[in-house]
C-alpha cells in the first residue's frame, strides 16, 4: 500500500517535470515537441494540465460577479474539450477511410498541450484585471496599452493556432487542406455554441 | 552501438510519422514549405513583430475602437 502511494507520488513528480519541459519546448520548438507529444502515453500529464486549468477557474471564481462554481465551469470546459476532440476525431475518420492509424489518445495528448496559450492568456488577463482594471481610456497611455494588449493577445492566438494545427496534423495525420476544411466545419457549430455559453453567462470568451 | 542504433531507429520512426504536405500547386507548396520553416522553430521571432504590426494597423484603421476592444477583452476572462 505504501509502495503504491510512493509510486503515485513519483509518477506525479516525473509527469510534472515532463509537462513543464514540454511547455517550455513548445515555445521554442513547437513542431518537434508536438510531434513527440503526439506519441506520448503518460496520462498523468493530461491530468496535470487539467488540474492547472481547474486552478485557473478557482482563481477566476474570486474575480467575477455572481460566478458559477469553479467545479461547474470546469465541467463545462471538459464538455467543450471532449466535444472538440470528438468532432475532429470522428470527422477525420470520414475523411481518411483507408488509413486509420490516427488515434483518439494521441489527439487528447496534443490538444491538452495546445491549451497552454489559452491558459496563459486567461490567467494573465485575470491578473491584469486586478492590476489594471478596465475600462481603458483614450489617453496616450490608454492607446499604447491597448495596442500592446492586442499585440499580446494576437501573439498568443497565432501560437495557439500553430499548436492546434500541429496537434491535428500529427495525431490525425491529415493534410493542410483537410485541416482547414475541418476548422471551417468546426467554426460552423462552435461559434453558435460559444454564443449560447455566453448567454448562459458561463464563458464570455470560450476557454478552448 | 546497439543503443545508438535503437535511438536512431526511434528517431527515424518519429520523423516520418507523417508524409510531407502537398498543396497540389507547385508554387503554393514551395511557399508553404518556406513559410512554415520559420514557424517550426522559435515562431515568436516572427509572431511578435507581426502582432505588433497588426495592432498598429488596427489602431490606424479603426482609431479609438481599439480601446473599446481592449476593454471588452479585459472583461473576457
């Protein structure tokens, strides 16, 4: 029993180091790192990433007016995440009927790691909300900050797009056009779905 | 030697996990390969200046609307 507990602790620490290492490498070598991640087998890493997401929801709970419980928001995030993964996986099966080497497990790993830019953006915006609460003004400082903020958000968005593209490419082995086609189909249902979540006051911007 | 061989085989299998992208038009395929080469390693060298340019461009085109957009995004978490 003691051995089992120790084993869990060792697994947790090892996976945490791997998650940290992969996050770091995704900044500098996104292509090579995502290729490695798509071959990953250690489920602890997904759990650690989801735990980081849960921590963010806990933090945002204290900053919002009349918020939902963090566990409920986290559950909604899980539904979003698995809907997204399921959508890409099942559609890729239709596209690539002959060659079905693509695996759902690989997609889960790579998509979880592609949450890294989202997590950074949401956490930094929450902290900025405390340090520099909105609204912004039209003074020189306000405009400069706005340009900086938009540039910062766009950088993370471009990085996110690169990571999601690589995640789908390595996990589902699809070509450039097939990925663009899937993205288009994804947005067709995801935009109305995000509006629905907004109206339910769950997410102002979808956490995906 | 055996370990090096094993590592090399593993690496080769990893590298050839997917076939190269072909966009069906020679010019486009070449452009895709050249453009993605910059994004495969340290993409922020390209992304950060490009994002700042887009931010400036948005300000020049839409003016003070950028301030409203920032305010909106700051409430978006």
